[in-house]
C-alpha cells in the first residue's frame, strides 16, 4: 500500500519523472541520499517494482559494508541476476551460463562472455596495467556498456545500486567510466547515506534527491 510512503510523494514523483524523461530520450542520473534508517531502499524498491511492471529492464546490485568489500561486487551481482548465473557455479560452468545468458539477449553479445566472466570472478582489487597505463576497469566498463546498449534497444533500462556509500574504489572507477561512455538514455540510480553523498554526486554528475526524516518531511509538506 501507499501508507509507508506518506510524506515521500515528492521523491516518488521525481523518480517517476526521471523515467518519463528517459522515455523521452534523456539520460537521467540520480542519487537518493539521506541518513540511515529513513527508508531509502524501501522507497526505491517500490519505484523499481512499478518500473518493472511497466516493462522496464531493471538491473540491480548492492554494495556491502564488509571491512574488505568484494571489488566490483554490486556490478557482479547485477550481471549474475540479469543473466541468471548460479552464484555457486564454478568458473567453467559460470562461463557457459554467462555465454548462454548473453545469447538469450542477442547472439552477438556472446563475445562479451570472457570480460563479464572476469567481472564475476574478481576477488582482489584490479590494478593499473603498468605497461599500458590503462584503467584497471576499462575492459569491464566497455563490456558492460555494450550489454547496456543492447538492453536499451529492447526496453527502458534502470540501473540501480544500493548503499553506494560502501562502494570500493574500483566500483567508483567503473561507474564513472560507464557514465563517460556513449550510452543510450537510461536511468542510473543510486542510494547513499549523507556522508559522502555530496562528493559522489559531484564526481559522478548525479542529481540528488534528499530524503528527510518523516517529521521534517510532513512539516515541509504542510508549509508548502
């Protein structure tokens, strides 16, 4: 029901408006920011459920709060879920599942299988190639961009990452590289705590949607 989101109508309306803008051909990059416990994830998940019901292709992952996070973990989770990869599968079986998942979207995407399998198998932070000086995530971002382009040919794409405040450095690099790619219009959506959200919005050129405590939100609504 709507009860849990009383006072959140402006934020839901902004998210819905972003989806309308994407369908009109405009790229949208948003971060829903606020203190812990304000319901950022619940709010966005409600929006994502509606988006999926409207035919959007929703890709989602979450950063974790471990002292040593799995590098690129949110992106790996996103690929596993979208391609139907069993997280318990060994490397060889996972490679076959990646290839099959890509073929199911478009046969020509199978060429991305090696790069995306590398993303799924990363256990240590990638480092810069000392010979080429290339970014450690450049090949991965190119493969993800090609996948996103193909998905966007078929449906409106929403790429969601929860708890971005816990993203590792490699994830920051990868998302920045994706944003710099020539991507078709889509919605890139993050949630983040207030600490660091402003820095991330500036670095990644994200528009910010602030989530206030419910009492403040109600007061704001009454005064408007």
